[in-house]
């Protein structure tokens, strides 16, 4: 079991070190996310009251688009020089590889959520009413997104057309997360009277199911 | 001891028989070279021996492990260098080799020792150690790949076109590495198109054609 966690952290730290070195999230994905928020503002041509109302939904759509980029990047790390072959030859368990890669994507998603929260506060004039709900729902949604994204990234990784196929495969599956996270954030930002904790509970179930399924299925996907 | 034993080994890629009944025995400490045209089955044979693709018919053992049921045990004891480097471009040479040492299950202290030993054996210059792999030449990358595999101290090396894309100095360093690996007790199987080079390296050359050992084995 100790070896399993060692392997998991080894893979996660490797992916995060590469991200820190290459600065793809900071220099490319984060500016893209801000651009999406600004463009939503232009497209809706709305006053701050309307933007505040739609802020939770716009926030999570922007996060989903960023997730696609983060997952594509996570997959490409293993595909470019066929490093996944080395991971298999080294005898790492597929579950530890999956959870390690999902953990790295999770950390990136948390960074982007914090960054974009600043964005919606500045551009849309929102404020956080329920800090606990905002933190917990953000963490749980990031977990659900990173686990599902990593799993579907592996599914698409062996295909020539993975860059274009991944969004088609992944976005419909993440629709429940988008709905749940939007409802929970609406509660946290005080934009609706929805019980955000109930939606956070549903997000937790989704995250646990995605983690369990990913840990079980990843080996089959990378072997094929 | 027989490191590789294959009896009528068959591997299908889809419906195509990539290996159509290979019989082969390789002994400890041998350097065996595979030659043959593109698509003859050399890479498939290497992948089969690495436990990366399943055996569809026939039987075989690698390092005493059954090819049918013990592929994971085979993978841990074998190093395979394919057409790609297997390295992470944004990590430095040091970080790459250390990562692969730790991935092989070595603790931190042992991983550092093995990394330094492998770097020395592969003749990787000190100034390159802190450079990201993306800034290395093809030869330097190849040496780094070999070092990252050497940290596992494998008993069997499977090398697919190890000289391709290298200059004369790079080729010679790969040759030297192969000879030293064998001196250290490992067995090496090389697939190559470079007949002169593999003839000079190995007294045993096996010709693969149409997915079978096409006779003409030179000893």
C-alpha cells in the first residue's frame, strides 16, 4: 500500500513539476479563462446585475473549457515520447498512475478556480456569501472534473483524433457536474435560494464514482 | 540459462499475423541481433518479449516467466528502448533519470545513487545534467534514455533501432553501452537495419521475414 501511494505522489509531482517548468497553465490556460469571462460579458451585453446572476454558470463553463486544455496537456505528456510505455514497464499500477495524474489536474483546477473567482469578482461584481459552501463545492467539483477528465483523456489517448474527440466525449458526461456546481455556487455567491449543500452532496457522489471507476478502468484503457 | 524461449509463437495484429510461428532460444549473456525488412516482425517480436503484447498462439517464457500469464513480472525485469525516447521534455536529464529510478520502486537514496552511476556509465557530461531534455541533441537524448532504463538494472535489454538518428560518436557510445551491459551479465536483443554495425556487435544474427525466423541464422 505504501508503494501505491509513493507511485501516486511520484506521478502527481512529476506532472506538477512539468507544469511549473513549462508554465502552460499560468501563461496560456489562465489568460484563456479570463478571455472567456470577458467575452461572455461582451456577448451578454449586460449590466453587472445580469452578469452577477449568470456568474456561477459562466464561471463553470469557463472552468470546463480550461479542463479540456488541462486534460489534453496531461495526456500529451505521456503520449509525445511514449512515456506511458515506460510507466507500464516500470511496473507502476494503473490505479496509481490514474490517481496521480488526476491529482495533478485537480491541483491545476483549484488554481484556475481561485484565479477565475477573482475574475468574476472583478468583472461581474460578485461576492462570496457562504465561504464554507464556496470552498467545499469548489473542491468537490474540481475532484469530479479532474477524475472524469483524466479517465476520458486516457480513453481518447490512443486515438489519432484525440484533440477533437475529447470534448465530444467528455462534455456530455460532465453536464451533471456543470449543473450541480452551478447550483452550489449560486448558493455560495448568494445569487439564489438553492440549497447548495444538497448539490455539493450530489457532486461528492459523482466525484467518488468517477475516482472509483477511473482507478478500475484506467489499466484496461491504457493497455488497449 | 535460457532468457528467452519461444515455441511456435504467433501474434496477430487484427487479422494480420505479425509473428507467424517463431521458434527462438536466447541464452544469458548473449547479444542477439534481429535483421529484416520493414514490417518483417522485428519490433513485434521485441514487444512480445517485453510483455507488451499478448501471445495469441504457441508458448514462450522470458526470464522464466510465462508470456501468457506473467506479463507484468516480465516488464519489471526487462528494459525496452523503442523508437521514442520515453523522456519528459520539460524535465532535466537529472530529473528524468531520477523519476524513472523512483518509478522502478527504488527508495530516494538508492535512486540518487543509481542515477549518478547511470549518468557516469553513459558518459553524460556534467553540463547536460541540468538541461531540459528538449534542449538535447538526438544522441544525448538516446544516452539519457539508456541511462533512465539502466537505473533499473534489467536482466534483458530489448533495443529497437538503437543507432538510428545518431552521429558516429553516438553510435559508438551505444555500442560501448551494449558491450558493458553484457559484461555486467545482461542479455541484449537488438533489432536493426544496419547490418555492418550489428554484425560487428553480435556473433548471432537472426533474420526475420514474414513473421518467422527465416533460417539463415549466423552463429
